[in-house]
C-alpha cells in the first residue's frame, strides 16, 4: 500500500509516517468498467486517488452525456469541490476500465491537509487548473446550448411563414391554371359591351373590398353574410356554392350585389362569373399571404443579422433597443401563450459603444431565465433609462422570488437552480463577465412577484467604472409587479 501511494506524484515527498496515516484512514474501492463514483448534482462525499485504471469526467448537456476529460493512474479528484465548498458534483465520474482507487471522506481530507501540509500547494494548483479547464469546456457547452436555443427558436418562427409560402405557391399555381380556362368560358357567353363594362367594374370593386383590412365587427358579420349567401347560391342552383362563399363574402358580395349581377348578366353565365370571381379573389388572397409570410421571413433574417452584428465591426455604437428587440424576435416562440410583454423604453437613449453580439448574449440569458422562472405564465417588463453617463436595461418578471441564500450565489460559476442537464450554471456568469468587460454592473433585486435584473452600462467605454456604480436607477412607482398564479 505504501509503495502504491508513493507512486502518486501528490504523495511522492511524504514521509513513511505520513503515508502510513493516509493508508490507515483510506478506504479501498474496486470499480468495473462503466461504474460511477460520482453523479452530477449529487452531494460531495469523498476525495479519490486513482491507483490503477482510468476514469472519465462527463457532463450532461440536454439529453446527452458529453465527455469532458479523462485521467490515468496516479491522478486524483474530489478535492476541487471540497476546497471550493461546492454543494454537489459538477460532473459525472466513472471508470473507463477496471480500476482500483483509494478514497477519504471530507472530514478526513481536511485532517489530511493538517497531517500532510506539503500537499496543499499541489492541490491548490491542480484545483485551479482543473476548474479552469472544466469552466472553459462548460462555457463552450453553454454557448452551444444558447446557439441551439436560438436555432430552435428561429426554426420555430420560420416554420409557419415558410410553410405558408410553399402552400400558397402550390395553390396559386393551380389558380393560374384555372383562370385562362374560366376566362375562355366567359368569352363564350357572348356578352355585350355594357355587360363587360359591368363585369370590369364589379371585379375592381371586389378586389378593393378584399384588400381592405377587416375589423372585429366585419369578421363577426361575415359569418352571418356567408349563411345568407349560401342560401342564395342554393336558391339559384349554383353548384358547390359552399366552396366559393367565403371568398365571395370577403369581396363584399352580399345577396343584394348578387341580385345586381343577375340583373345585368344572363342567368346562364352566373356560375362561370362567380367561379371566375372566386378564383381571382383566392389568387389575390394567396398573394397577400405569400407577401406577409415572406415579409416575416425577411424580418427574422434581419433580426438574426442584427443580433449577431453580421458583417460589422465587433466594437461599435449601437442602439440598445434594437439589440433587445432582435433578441425578443428570436425568442418569440417562447413568449407566446400565457406570457405577456411590457416595454417601457426611454426613446431618448443615446447610442453606446459596445461589443454588440456579446451584449445580446446578456439579453438572451436574462430574458430566457425570466421566461423559465414563470413556467410559461406571467408578465415580463423591460425598462430602459439614463442617468448621468450610464444607461440601464432592466428585465423584470412577476414570478416567484429568488431566495436570499441563492441570490448571494447567483453569479457563481456552475451554480444553477435548474435540474441536471437543464443548465450549466454559466449563463449568468457569462452575462456578468460580459457586463464587467463593458465596465458596467449587473444587479439583482427579488421579492415575490417582482424579480429584476438591472444591467448598467457606460455610454462610452472611456468612462470610469465608478460612474455606473454610483448610479441609483430607482424604479418608478409603476414598476411594481404583482405575482400571477399559474
């Protein structure tokens, strides 16, 4: 046992008496391949030294378990979190192949530092290196998660308009095939000049009516008109009248207008005229739908370009509101349902010098956390203001309060209140560092029904950091939010 301990670099300089103490206070652990000694999220318990074999660190990201790092014989683990006073394991630890380990409980570990003080320096050095490596890899995973969130949101938002464009294009293709045929059938009716002029005026009037936006009263009345027109079409033996009634009513054709058509045109041409009007109005409606959907797609593409500041210098003067709005557009799919959004913008805010794409990560993290905090039901309020040479962006929600003991640790690396695999505990840390990079400050205030994150930034990075720290940004009376029960 003493020879095995001496092969561990950490214990190489210890005396036989110290090695004997370590041996007497240790517990042996034999692992089979794939066996876990630590589970992410579970409480800490032991300091481990690997004598033979190989172990692997993994971390759950979403539904997948990602490799972090591997260690061979002579390495040790568990001390990092004991020294950092972490409440639980940050990673999973399992044997890659049959392995033999020694372990000491937490109390014995602290006694070990007193009995073998020479190992303290090496433990601190390897702890710093290990945590830095783990944080770096976790930050990479966090960025991938954020990118995945944005990609999923963008895909969700693009799906509806893209589907509408495809569907509308196919339907419109059929309409354009029908219109020449319907026109030829009308031509065979041998209409007079007066009848053709009436038909031309009728077409223009229904097109104008169809393109006029309807208010709520119009929409409610439309249903009643459809029933009346359907009865009229049945009375005049128009085949499949129920198929064309909606487009006719949208074009303003009520029973009086239809009576006028019968007065000016021959009864034999009624079916062809109504079919022609229906095809024309349906084609216009499809063009409007394609126009709106393609406009929505363009809006989303513009939002993602503004969000990432594509093709622009990393440091520039930006409009804070534009960055927040781009973020809201991309997260739009999560803001539907039971979540309401209130904006209280100070439109007089000046442009500020920032790293635009990095700052948008802050808005993403804070807004996404606010949405999660309310479990899909509640109110988010975004406020901006200016004081002296600094600006404020405040993101508030009326969900449950963050407990005081958690508030003190909210910006610590790896600290998260989410379940294993649902959060890395780095979203707020990354946000904090980005704000710090901008010489700003991020503050948290939380009580039941009113949790507020305040991001305070200097208008220019040439301003001193104390400028922002001296700003108070006391909320106005109307910022009080009441808790909405889900």
